[in-house]
């Protein structure tokens, strides 16, 4: 960011120098000054292009990092979801087994009550 500021300050200094030359009404511009100004402008353009390239590379790197972070986050979320499902199934398994045992007991009780009822009915 400091480099960009320096480039912008140099550009402003060049513009100011040009305005001062124009305001002073100088009729004759020395060839060396014009050449120096042209060289300074060329250097400024090169600096600006270099900054643009650097910014573009940095943004590309940040985009790659963001994609990787999102992928990793999605994988971690899926992993946590699977772990939670396995934990839930582990907790439900004893309940399912207890439910089956209770169902068998109830079936035995119903069968016993049915047989007892039938015996009582036939006894009469």
C-alpha cells in the first residue's frame, strides 16, 4: 500500500511540476527536462502496471485460499454430521433392543392372558 502511495505522490508531483511550468509561461522547455519528464512518466506507467499485476496475483491467491477453506469447511461439516449420526444410532440401539424385549414380554403376556381366558371359558 505504501508503494502505491509513493507512485501516486510521484504522479501528483509530476502534474504539479507541469502546471507550474505552464503557469510560469516558460516559452522554451529544455530538451533534457522534457526527456526527463517522459522518462518519469514511463517509469510511473511501469510501476502502475507492476502494482496492477501484483494485486491481480494477490487476489488470485486469496481466491484459491477461500476455495480451499470452503472445501475444508464442507468436509468438516459432513464429518461432524456423520459422527453425530453414528453417536445417535449408538444411543438408539439400546432403546431399540429394550423395545424388542418389551414387545416379546407383552406378546407373552397377551398369549398367556388369551390361554387363561380360553381355559376359563371352556371350564364354564
